[in-house]
């Protein structure tokens, strides 16, 4: 239902409008609100949500229609105005248009013309609101969707791109904030969310610095994927930088921020995982190599970056590592030899 504010000091106009548009009012197509001058109109606009258009006279006490136009353009730019006045000279028309009027109708009112003008103005106002809503949604989308995906969406081959599944060689990193569950249970929600996001910002910065892709946030943990040349080296560089950055953050009460990290490299499947029915699909990686990375993180101690022996063999000339020893990982029949990346 469209909300239309009529601003005129002639009391007969309210009766006339209610008579002429009685069918639309009964059908809940239009809702008319009335004000006797510009001051009353501004107060109404301030206290009434979703006014679509204003129909205003020019000559009124306290505040005239042309002055009202200036205030509407400044304070309610989405509201479109139509001047309905007996003063139809070119000077008034030009002044009204310069102050933001969408159209101008002269008195005595031709209600057929007024109806057409209202429909045209309402359509324009609706288009403006939809455009702004689309912009707002797009800005929100950017907060939740990876930039690469947004770029794909503008490509004509987008649909084919998101349906492609492949096997890749990559490195996966899981980073968890040590002991954060305890602080989340004993601190107010606003503080918890602010803290968690500040830790994530440090992690994301270093992951992106090494051309990694943040795959997902899982509670107080981050999963990231590194592909391309030297993907394992870049994953370890990111982990070292994240650990250093998190450890430099200030304490919160008795909580000292630190991380546990698991990194693994190998073959994995990359594709859209989720439910088409719910329209929730994650373009992510799955496979044994990914599972091992998560399990390495789960056995890491505070401040540790844990890798497998196979990963150690690939990076031992580039990083200083220390042998942790054999350890049984979940769903693995044999213990694995693990190493800790020192620097």
C-alpha cells in the first residue's frame, strides 16, 4: 500500500481526495495522510515510516510548499514530491523543479491527471528504493561472499564455473584460538563477538598476504586453502605470521590469546558441497588430506604449528622444525610421525 502525504491548508481538499480515491482507499492501494502546512508535513514525515510521495500546495501559512521541498530533499531524499497549486506560472514551476519536485499540477485539479501523475511518481519512487536496496544487499553480499565468487557472478560462464568439480594439489590450514570456549561462556556476547572478530582479522590478513583463500570460519577456528606454486611454504609462512600476530594482542582479563595450528598438503577434491534445496552450497575442499589437517590442529598444543612427516620432508630445508613424535590420529589405523614448525 502506497503512503501519500497531502499538504494543503484547504480543508475541503481532504474531503475531495477521500471521495475521488475512495475505491483505492478501500482496496488498501492508497493510504492518505494530511497536513495543513509545511511544518506539520515535516513533523509527519519524521514520525511516519515509509511515506512514498508528497502532494503539496505552494501558498500555505507557517511554511510554504517551496520551502518544504528544500527540507524534503535534504531530510527525506527518497520521498518524491508533486506540487499541486493554483500558482502555475513558469517561475514557480522552475523553482519547484530546482528544489526537487518530481512533477507539477495546477489547480483546479484534474483528478484523472492527478491519478496518472501519482502512479508515475509512485513507480519512480519504487524504482529508486529497489535500486538502493540492491546496492545495500550487494554491499552485504560482499561481507559474506569471497571476492573471487563475486567476480565469477559477473561472468557469462558463471553457472558453468560453479558446477565444475576438480581434484587439486593444495595445502590446508586449520587455526584455532586456544581456550576461547571458556571466555565465551563467561563474558557478555558483545565482547565475545568483538574479540573473536579482532582475532579473525589478524588471521585473515596474514592468509591473504600469502595468497591463501579463507574457506570458512568454524566457531573460533579458521580453515584456509593454499593453491599454486609453493602452496605448503606459503601456508606455513601464514601460520607463523598468524601466531606472532595473535600473541602480540593484549590480554583480556586473565585470557591470553594464542593459537593451535594444523597444516597438511596433498590431493583433495574441490567443488560445491551442501544442499541445493536450501540454496546453501560451499565451494570448498574435501578429502583425507583436509581431515588430517584438522586432526593435526586438534592434537597441537598451545602455540604449536603441527605438520606431518611427509610435509616436513618437503619443507625441512626452508623451515626450522622439531620432531614431536608418533601420535595416533582419529580414524587412522597407524600412528603418524608429527613435526612442529619452530620458525
